[in-house]
């Protein structure tokens, strides 16, 4: 069976990181979280980290040309070529979606599926305030959610037009959500295998 190449979409705090860890474990695919990559760069004090820190704390988006370069480089690595990928936090603008399409479309490594993890705003607010990451301040959360509606939500239609979108209810226990994700991923992998 060909490796899973997936995008997980959904509001901030919807559980993308939580579920991605489980999916990566179950399917052997490489979890690529752009937020985790940026936080690692901040912790290491690299040039990227120095540029990203203030942007992230304010809940703004790191510029597309930087993110597109970071992701293109990561997707070219041998582990990803061999095991596939699960992109979490990318793409989140139309420009980033085009950059991903330029990498995947028309190759023998197309996307398997893009899943929208659907969780209402009041619940994601509750989850993020309980989590308490550096950028989980009321102001930064509000700005991230605003940018989500403006820049990222339109990508749902973009993926749907390409026949790649599945929507999964993200409410319930982590186990319940994972079982739902598993069902849609398995169905898509079967379809891909059937050609
Ligand atoms: P990023 O790290 O992607 O943060 P985010 O978009 O705010 O999303 P989160 O990580 O907060 O949400 P999540 O869906 O992963 O939820 P989680 O699993 O943690 O990005 C951070 C910043 O980096 C951005 O603001 C931007 O500045 C920059 N950036 C990153 N990518 C970029 C890009 N492509 N372009 C430009 N800039 C970029 O779950 C949330 C909480 O809920 C946790 O505490 C969890 O334990 C809990 N939880 C999970 N599942 C459940 C459940 N079923 N029931 C109850 N609680 C649950
Ligand atoms: Mg996350």
C-alpha cells in the first residue's frame, strides 16, 4: 500500500497536533507540524526562530515565502519520500496551498486526503485557555481565529474542489475522534490502492 500523504485542517485548538501524533503512530507517516518546527527554531535561537517569535506571540502568520521554503525542504527529505507525510498547520493561506499543489500535483506522490477537524469556536477557546502555550493569550487566540476564518477556512473549498476533502467531527474524547479519523483515512487509502 502506498504511504499516507495527508493534510489536517481545522481551527486552532481543534486537536490537530493531538490527533496527528496518533495518526503518525498508526500509519507510520511523518508528522510535520509547522508550529512545532517554528517553536523548535525559537528554542534553538536560529535566524528563523528570531524572525518568528514576535509574529507567533502576536498570533500573526509567518510570511508565506518563508513557510513555503521550510515545508518544501522538509518534504524533499528521504524519510518523507519513503513514509509519506501528515502536514499539520500547513497550508493555511491560498499561497501555501498553491505551493503544496506545485509539489504534489501531477507526481506519483499525490495527496491521499485533506481532513477538516471540525470543532466550534467556543470549544477551541476553552481548550486553548486550558492548555496555556506561550501564544495562548486571549489577544493572540482571538487574532489566530480571525486569521483562520479569513485565510485558512477558504482552503476547505479549495480542497473540496480537488476531491480531497473529508470533514470529521472533532468533539468527543480523543479516542472517539481518532476512530472517526481512522475510518475516513482507511477508506481513502483503499480507494488509492484500487487506483
Ligand atoms: P500552530 O502551532 O499550528 O498553532 P495553532 O494553529 O494555533 O493550532 P494549535 O496547535 O493551537 O491547535 P491544534 O489543532 O494542534 O490543537 P491541539 O492538539 O494542541 O501555529 C502557531 C503559530 O505558528 C501560528 O500562530 C503562526 O504564527 C505560526 N505558523 C505555524 N504554521 C504556519 C504557517 N503554515 N504559516 C504561517 N505561520 C505559521 O489541542 C488543543 C488542546 O485541546 C490541547 O490542550 C489538547 O490536549 C486538547 N484536546 C485535544 N483533543 C481534545 C479532545 N478531543 N477533547 C478535549 N480536549 C482536547
Ligand atoms: Mg498544534
